C-alpha cells in the first residue's frame, strides 16, 4: 500500500515537472480506465502479455534466460497465418487447431534450436536467442513475406486472409449478458486459452515430476544432476515447452482481431513478457495480475495523450515508475519473509528441547 | 605474565539464539590458548567478535591492557590480531607471494615492490621455520602448505596474536605435527596463539591453557596437566563422549556394489583414477581413507554416474551399470551423501519437504501417478525424516537455507537412510554436525548395516573410518595403495599410508 502511495507521488511529480496538473490527470485516467470498453481493451492487451510472460517464466524456473520469445512468437504467427490462410475454409475447431498447432510447433522448434545449441555447443541461451530473434524477424519473416505477399489495395505488405472458419469467437455476447452493450471493441475469446495455459503451467511446474526436475535444476543444477535429473534433456525440454507457449503469444491478435499477418503485426510482446514474468515472480497468478496491470496502465494512461494532458513520453515514464515501485515493494516483502523464516529456524534450535538433548 | 586478550562478559544474540552468554576469556601473552566446545557452543562467534567481524551486544574487549571496540577486521589487524579461517581465503591461480601480499602490497610508485616483499617473506620464513617456495601457484599446493601461507599472510601483516579456527580439521596426522612445530616456534618468538579445536588429544598436546565453552557459556578454564581427554569431553557435552565403534560382523555374500578396474581421465587429460577395484557387500562398511583430492571425489562421481569412466566397469546388485544414467542407478537403489551438501545435496531455496525426496523423486512412493508428485506422501516422509533424525526446523515448509549447517546435514543423511537405499555412497556423513548428532548418525549407519546396507564411507575423520569400517582402503594419487584391517590399524599408521610414507 505504501508502495502504491509512493508510486503515485512520484508519478505526480513527473506530471508536475512536465507541466500537467496531476490531480486532473489522475482523474482522467480513472474516469477513462473504469469504462467497460477500456477494461475490455486491457484484457485484450493482457492476454498476449500473459502468454509471453508464462513462456519466459517456464525457462526462468530452471534459470534459463530465454529472451527469444519475441522472435519465436513472430515467426510462429507468420507461419500460422500462412498455413491458416492456405488451407481455405474448414470445420472451425479443426481450422483453429491447425493454426494453433502450427504456431506451437514453430515456436517450440525455434526455441529448441537455442536449447540444442546450449547442450551440444555450450552456447549461452542469451546469445543464441538474441541471434535467433534477429534471424527470425529480419531474416526469415522479411524474406518469406516478400515472396508470399498478396496484392492488396493497402500499402501494407501482408499475407492472405484466414477464412472465417479460423476466427476465434469473441466473448462480447457473454459479457453483455452481465453488463451492457459493448461498443467498438471485442473481448478476445483467446483469453480462455491463456487462462488454461496458466493453470497447466502452475500444475506442471509445481505438481509434476517434470516440474520438480525443472525447478530442482533451476535451484541447484549440480544437486539436480546428482539426484538423477538428466541435465541436457531437461534443458531442451524446458526450451521446447517455453517456445510452444511463445508460439501462442501472437494468436490472440491473429485469430481474434487481425486475421492475417502483415508488417504491422504487433511487435515487442516478447520483451514485455519478461517484465510480466519478473513482476509476477514467475508465478501463474502473479503473472496474470502483472499482465492485467500492464494492460490497464497502458490503455488507461493513453487518455492523457489524447486529452493533451501530457506527451506520450511522460506517460511512459509514469507507467515505468509505478512498475518500478511495485517491484521494489515486492522485493522488500520477500526479504522480510526470508529473514522471518531464518529467525524461526534458529529459534527452533534454541528451544528448551534442543538444550536438553545437548545435555544428555 | 601480562595479559594479551581479556574478554569480559561478552554476550551476542542472534534472532532467537543466544550465541554467547556472558563469556569471559583471559589469554596470557605468549601462550597457546585452546578454546574447545561442540558445534554451536559459540566458539566461532566469540572469535569473530574478537577479530572485529561482529560487534558484541554486551561486554568488553581488552587487547594488551587497552580497551578496544572493533568495527571491522581491519581495526583488529591494526592492533596486531590475525585470524586463519577454517576455509582458506586464497586465490588458486596466483602464486604464493602474490597471495601473501594481496591487499597489503608494498609499492614502488605505481608498481608492486616484489623485491621488498620477497626479502621480508624470506625473513619471516626463516624465523619461524615456515619454508615455502614463493613462486608456486597456490592451486598446486597441499592443504598443509596452504595453511602455512595463511599463517604467513597474517604474520606479514604484523599480527602478534593469532587466531586459528579449527586448523587441524583438514590435516592428516603428519601435517598436524608439522603445524604444531610451527606453532611452538611462534610461541618462542613471543606470539600469542588462540586455537579453536574439538579434537581433545590435540588440545591436550599443544595448549598451555584451555577454555571450554558449552551452549554459549564459558564453563571451565583448565590446564592440560590437570585434566584427561575424558574430563574435557564431559565438560564439553556434559556427558560421556560416544565412540563410533562397530564390532559384530554382518557382512553377507550378496554384493551391493562392485567396481572393477575403473579409470577416470579428466578433460585436461590427467588421470584422476587408475585401475580402482573393490566390492561392497550388503551389510558391510568399506571405508576409504586418503588426503582430500586423491581421487575420492572422482570415485564417488564415477559410481554415481555423474562422471564417465574411461575404463573398467561398475556393477550394482550384480548388474553391469557402467552405461546407465544417474537416474537409472538411483532408481536401482543407490543412495548418496555428498561431501559438499550445498553443492550436490540440497536445493537451498526449496522447502524441507521437497529436499527430503531429492534424488528419489521418481520413486513410486512419492508419486501419485506417472506424471504427478504425491505431495502428501512426500510431506509425510519429510516429517518422518525430521522427527527420526532430529532435524531442527520450524516445519517441512521452511526453506532449507534457513536451517543451520548441522541440521541441513542431518536432513541429507536422514533422507538417504529413511528411504532405505542400498548401496549408500557416503562422503563425510558427519561433517559439520556436533558430537551428539554425530553419535546418532553413527548409530543409524550401524543399524542400517545390520539390516543389510552396503556402505561406501569416505571420510577425513580417521577415528570414524577406523571405528565404523569392516574394511579400509587407502587412496593415494587416484589409486588404492592399501587394504587394511581397521581392527589392527591406528590413526598414525593410517596417516602414514595416506601420505605415502608407508609402503
């Protein structure tokens, strides 16, 4: 709570410095941000952010710094869009399944490549994923987009449209049942897929044998090895899983909104996901909260720009400050918990029972 | 005689623990003063306070009749106090001379004045019989030589009062004698030595005065002439000192693990293990003695399957497992107590219960199906280990890094014994735990042996090796150089084999 107060205070300072009235600005943000349409846009924004965060978190749980989500999701979206448009019209669930599967396989393959390089050639994953990002976005996608593009009236270079059988349904009708008619925006149905991935992530990491091996390797790779975890296989597996989820990042936009791949396809979601995972402490629920917070701040603070309260840069700084404070507050809470645990453990040692036993 | 160090009423509290409780300590100038006590008696805390690493909550420190408060070791060094820590603080890839002057380099303009350093070190070495080749890389030296560097390091900084924290823990008997000779030399030159130890015969041999600590209090100040080892032990623990003896034979004709002529060549092409062969029967304890770094670590890693062997074969309950993965070997029953629990044995940030199944996470009893871990069964198992092996923890959800070293060790040992592994490969199973718990671990190992456990025991504690083993092997430079009958060997003889002095 103190952190939120401080964050608002610093954000207010930033606004004052830039010449805006912070009270008016906050009022505008709140008024705009609490509209149903803005909330829905926030959820739409949070969906890919969350998937990207989970993709990063999977690898992070075993100390792999997988920053290749960016390249993996763009490459995956590109191939999925190409395949999805190429198959024409199909039975809808089948059509969607083909698109999602393509995306997951491409994402997993691209991430798996980095994992393979790590176990066979000892290439650090940060280096390999950065390179693979560049190769994916500037290399493969640019090259093939030039080859496979279709002619259209717009200036945008793009692939063909995915037939409507490959569109993911919107949740607007369901939300409208409980609220009112929604204008302009549609709540992506893909949010359900993201939620499912979150649940699966939690269960697999925290409850399964595989998750145990993964976390053990993350906590102490030498002890994990001695306990029988095959180090190489686990690295490759973690990268494959991470990449498969990364492949889904672009699907909310592809299946729910845009329905084709073009040069204007959203970029930067992979890197934003790192912040989501870090803020959410690689936790399924934590990352969801972080993704929603990011989504909302981004959407709601946009109003300042529109209303002329503050330029875009100031808005960006303000959002960053708020996130920074949240991270600091979380780290402090974590630290206190650690100290308390240590104190509890040593109190145990000092208990009368302990003293008695040492005497006998 | 004047007083070098006088500590009065030193009290130090940590959250929930009273580490030092009104301790008084008087060390006379020019004497060797031993401080004994069990793990957790407060010896190290007291010395850290004297050396300025920690500030006391109460009490006063007088050095050479002047009251002092130290806020850092730097200030303690300035008044002539030096400390040799249990874990050496040396840079392996630097030479002896570079290590000694590190942080206190004599300079000539912007350059290090090696000539001055060299001549000063020469004098020091001469004066105290601490001969060393100054240009050797520290990484190539034996443990005893490294210790000598640490001592020279503090002498070089002008120390007159030397604190040595368990200096003999890492040495073989011959090296201990060498160290004692050096200490006596230093004493004749007028240095004061404070010596922390819990090996009683050593204390009786070297000390002029002994202060005994128990549970954070100073319980006795005695002269070695007036007490026996037994008396000291009773002062330390308040009861009889247990011994690690195993006598009745329980060896069976079933082989638990057998290695046949295995060799290991490391990545640099150096042979670490040469043609090592032996077997451990069910119900047998085979002890491996040797100065650390003579291939014991490689032997353990080869048997466990972490490091590949370049020759020979390994057999587990009759199966050739040379090509098996670590996991396959673990599933076939192999247990493991690593020499470094933090590196190979524990997940420090993870809770006790997760650590209690580490190495056995694929066993049916901890799984509710092929995919899922059975949390409840695992936690029950953890509670069982905690209770049976007296692991002091607030609960099974406490992260392991919050536990003290001794309790972490008990968790590692308890985990392997409670799961009923066979064979068990144990390296220094009682390292870092106090005398009481040590006896409990010995008792547990003996009981497991009686129930058919085949135990390969690697230890630096020669009494433990002689007391527990049915067969003793000695390793030197990656080879087994002797097979001894523990009933007929003394620690001294064993030491001679370990250093290669006996053929």
